[in-house]
């Protein structure tokens, strides 16, 4: 894997694709979680310390067809400057004469942030001409945006063809993401436990099929668990359930049996009579939830059973919460699992957490420092585990 580690950047203008798609406060547009920016700092600092010039490009949010101020990357300039401890310049476009003129004024040690790439529809279309125009802004191309590696966009995949094999490479963050993903999925120590949560079975079918060939245990929580219970003939009340996925859920359970993989479902649930933090709450067997009630978290028996499995694991992959953890009355399950993963890690297990909600949970419960690796790319990590070829990775390697 070609990384920036041994490349001499002195005197080079380096075009770095970062993933600065960070959450902003709706009122003052301040950065509310800077972990993705922090993740890119080692790459940026390596280039600067070598005597190179850094030109950063990223997207932010999902603008519709043109510039929208709430998605402007200018909102993150001050925060990024503070983290880098140097002034970050900004230009209000990513292509065109103004951008070229600004770049012509840059000196070694300077950092320039371009405006949101997605203000140009050509970015998401993977437009060749747009990619080529971007490529002319730098001598070297570094992809450090794992969070968008699964997109064949102009700046993440197409642009690489305009640089020689010597002048395109992965940044430190991208390299670390691939290395840690491989540690979990390609060379796991056993027992290997995958904890899969979230709302829908349909979102996780492919990763579960891959895991059936690798994992010893698959723990299932979140709304998707009730589709499995319904498939097994249980009553799930008003819980989230994908009726069109009952056969899929049953097939996954049958395949797991064939392959001697234990799928562990939550035996009890915290149930409510409305999707509301202030709803009436009770505890129920997950396979026998009364009509008018819905499962919004896993119960204490499930937490204990899941914890036992997690603590005997040597490799742990976690993607997706156990319940509606954004509501304080339904966060016990996700918190319990987070603490169990942290405890297993402290005892020598390798733990990898990925996916926006799981990462948010780890940060909420203050255990980020007790996890082996936290992935910055939810969708990209899932697709990598599903065995798909990610355009942002492929374009650097070929």
C-alpha cells in the first residue's frame, strides 16, 4: 500500500482529499464533533513538516445542485486553524480562475481549504472534466477520506487517473482504516464477535452474510432484532419490523446454523407505548411484546448475556446501537454494550467500532480511549466488510 510515509513533499503542492463532512451547530455553525478533522491532522502535518503546501478539498452535507451557505466549508476554517495551530486560508470555490490565482500565491507551509466540492454537481457525477480541472491544482494527490471511499466521485476516484503512480497515495488515516478493517475482517483472532444493531435488516444483510464466514458470534440488537423475532413466529407488537424481510431473516438464521455461527438475539426488551422518551415503559420478552407496545431498547437480561459473549471474545466488531439511545430512557442497552466492549478491550481484545450511531455512542459514554480503533467511515466501512471494491481505494492502487 503506497502511503505518504516515505514521500518527500518538499516544494510540492499537495492536493489532499479529506473528509471534513462534520456536524455543525444549527444556530452558529460551529463544529460539534471534530473527530474527522483530527483524524486528518497527522497527514497534513507530515506534508507541512516536509516543506510542502497543502490544498484541502472536501464535501459537507448534501447541497442540492449549487451553493448553500449552511454547507459552506468556511464555517470550519477557524476550528481547523486552531487544531493545526496555523492560519488556514480559504477560497470560495474549488475550481476556476480565483482558485488558481490563490494557489499561485501559496508558499511552503501554507494550508488552503477549497469550498465544498458538492457545490458543483459534477463532483457526485464523477465528471471527468471536473476531476481533471481539480487535478491541475496540485503536483501530488493524497486520498485521506475513508468516509467517502465507497463513492466514485470526481475527487475520490476519477481524479487519481491524472496522477502518475508515484504521485498518488493514501494518507495516514486512510491507511489506518484499511489496516484495522483488515485486522478485524481478514485476520481476526477467535472468538470473533460481531455486534450488529440499528433499525433495518435490509441495511445489514450483506455484512451479515459476509460475517457468517468469519464470525463465531453475531449479536443482534436495535430495531432490526424484531424482524428476526417475527420471522421466528413471535409477537412484536408495534415494534419496527420489515415484513418484506421475514424470509431474509429466516434464511440468515438457517445459514448461521449450517455454518455453526451463533446468532444471539436479545431475550428481553425495554418497551414503550409510544415512540417518546416520556412514554409509559415496561419490560417484556422480546418475542412476546403486547399489541400497542414497541421495543425501543434491549433489557437487562440481554445486556448480561451479550456482555458474557463480548468478554470472552478476542476480536469485536460493533456497528449499530442496541436501541434508541438518543432518548435517555432507552440508552441503557447501548451503554451496557459500550462498557462491555471497553472492558474486553482492556483485557486484550481488538475492538473496531464503526458507523455514525455507534461512534456517537462511544463518544457519549466517554469510552473512545478504551476502543482499539474507531472508524471515521460508516458506509465505507460497511461496504468494505461486505467485500465490495471501494472506488477511492481502487483508484490509488491501479
